[in-house]
C-alpha cells in the first residue's frame, strides 16, 4: 500500500436543520394561551482546512464519508433548538478540490494554499416553530416547519505536493541517493530502475535555514503524455519553485 495517497473521493453529508415545535402556552389561569413553539437549530456545516502537518490524503481514504451534526428540534416556551457542530476535515496544503456531478464530470472548487476553511457542505436551516405563524386572523396556528435537509456532495481531492526543489531524471539516475545524502529522507536505493514509485520529501538544513527537496519518481520519454505513470508523477512537480534535472547523479 503506497504511503503517499494523493487522490481520494470524499462524501459530504452536512447536518439537517431541526424541526420547529408546535406548542401552546398552558398555565393555571391561562388554559388557552398563545403559541410558543420554538424554532429548530441549524445543521452543522462541513469545511476542508489546509494543515501543513499533513503530506498525504491517507487519513481520508479510510474515512471517506463526513457526517455533520443535525440541528436540535425546537421546544415549547419559545426555546430554540441548538445548532449542530461544524465539522473540519484537515487536508494537506496543495490539495485541489473538485466537486463531482452524478455524470462523473468535475467542477473545480478550490486550490487549498493556506489554513482558511473552505465550505464544502452547508447545513440545513432550522424550521420555524408555530409562534412564528401567529397573525391577527390566526392566533392559534398549529403549523410548524420541518428543518431543511443539509447539502450532500461528492468531492474528488487531488494532492499536488509543495516543495522548494524538485529532482527530475530518468529511472535509476541517483535521485534517491542524492536526497538521502542531503536530508533525513528515507528514500529506497537499489540497482534497478523504478526503485522509487512515489514522491519523497526531505528537508535540507543549512544553519538556521533550510528548504524542502522532493524526489519525483523516474520519468520516461513521453511522460507528459502519461507514459510510465507520467501524469501521476508530474502532478507533484507542478508546485516546485526550482527544478534540478540530470541524466545521472553519482554521490
């Protein structure tokens, strides 16, 4: 199982709104008081939040459905239901978010570059209680609203790793040796091609400063057309600030 999971499907179900309450004031000397049903609470929203401590979507692959809390139902004495808690899903910085339609087409929602929350599912509004429907001509309304259903969505998340320096070369050119010598990255090194089958990140330290180096798995001629899983590998190379390319390295 690869450790760098860079594409996942995520199902979102935001919280339903709570139902409004139909009730009436009943006291010892007011047996026929007016309506006092409270409103339902709003359902919880779903957000994606960029988190620099993540560099893979593995945590989402095995928790691929997000359920948000529903709003509480309204109660008598004009008591409003509680709002459902929002749900925050952390994703790596550099995650591209697509909304998938029923026919399989995708709509780009966002490219997550910081920790600003991205709303991906809005919770339903709470329904009105019967106190809202009292009028001069209808002082004892028995009507109360149901809460709205929360939004449901299917998202496709695509991770494009961020790095300062990207290492590009043909298979078995010495990229793994270079990044393992320059950083603490545990890149696999062997004498056969395609030893590296997923991107490897390493932090290169120099005094108090440093930079992130990324090894891109070996590329074949025609990688830009998808040859040798080129599209999957080149996706990560898009975000590097500087590229270092060579036919072969020796360390």
